[in-house]
């Protein structure tokens, strides 16, 4: 069955998307058509959006779901009149937190993603720029600035994970794909090994790697099962030689893998 889902926010909509999508993941029997409406920061915009959702809701066997992060009570009141199942994700918490803290919430738009967190924002942008410049070993210089260096065979999810680390956590994440030269030498490049304490090495099942590579280069030697299995075995031999324990990325999402890496990174920082 299908259900239309709307993510609405007075700001970027990132919070509504993350929280709402996490909740929806518990209902795999449904497919969801997701629609995003950020920066609904006036009553006029809210009224127009309500009309649009009501039109879509007409004739639907399942009423649309609306996930909103709307601190402004007036705008929230307009949106809550929509012909859909409306969930304001702040509503259940703001007043309770205010009671517990003994203060009144400001209920202003954009506080989370605005210039209030300018330093954090700048750090994330710097991390993203660094990560893009050090993707797939495009630049081996400057690795001293890296917070982590992710290593694994080609097409094992290094790039999306590193970008997520940079954007979400402000972590400067370089990545390096193991090559035939590395396997022939039975060693990492000296530039990589110099920062062994920053290395996050990964492994993946041959079947999963074959499936991923087939999508990129169908029926190629690069994507064949024997090559995938051989590269993974040689990578594991390299890890063993250098005393490195890999993270298995076979069945992990980018978010799950990033969480593990953040835990490792923070633990290493606390030991320094």
C-alpha cells in the first residue's frame, strides 16, 4: 500500500525528515511518497500548503501523513487543520522541557540551523571541502589534517560515508581505495601508513561487492565474483599484516557505519 507523506518545517526540514523517516521505517509494509516543504515561515505559506495537501488527500484510501517541526504556534494552528494525519514533532516536548527547566521556550524559527550555530556550520563546511578534496586518494598531501582516513576496496561505500561524517559531524574524513599496486606490494602507501592511528579499514562480502560493482560496470572483470573475492581476501591480508581490525560494511547503512566511526574517533580523542 502507498501513503503520501509531507515533511514541513519553518526552516530546512532536516529535523522533520530525520525524525519522520525514522518512524516510518517501522512500517515496511507501506511504500511512502515523500514530499518536502521547507521554509513554511508565514501564515500565508501555510494556508496555501494546506490547500495543496487537501487536494492531494481527496480520494486517497489512506490519509496522508504530515510531519512538521513548527515552533510558531500560529502557523502550527493553520497546518493542524489539514485533511491529513498531522504530527507536530516539537509539540510533545517543548512544553514539558520548559516545565522541567523552568523557562519559557522562544518558539522562534530557524534557531537550530541559523547563524546561532555559525561556528559549527563553518566547521562542517570546512570538513566537507576537505573530504571532497581527499576523496578516492585524489590528494595524499594534507592527511595530517584528517580526523579519520577510511580505507577499503573500490565501491565499498567509502565516499558516501565520509561525506556523511563531514556534513553531519564536521569530521574531516579522507578515503583511500586499495589498488592492485597495493596488493602487489603487500603494503599500504607510506603516506597512508604514516597516519596508522587514523585509519578506519573496512571489509565487505564478495556477494555484496559483486552486486554493487555490477550496477556500475555490468559483466566486467572488475565486477566479477572471482575478482571481488580476491580483492577482499588481499585486503584482509593487508589489515592482518598491519594489525588492523576492519569494520564489516556488508549490511550496514551509511548512517550506521558513520555512527561506529564517530564512536571510534571520539574514543581515540579521549585517549590522546
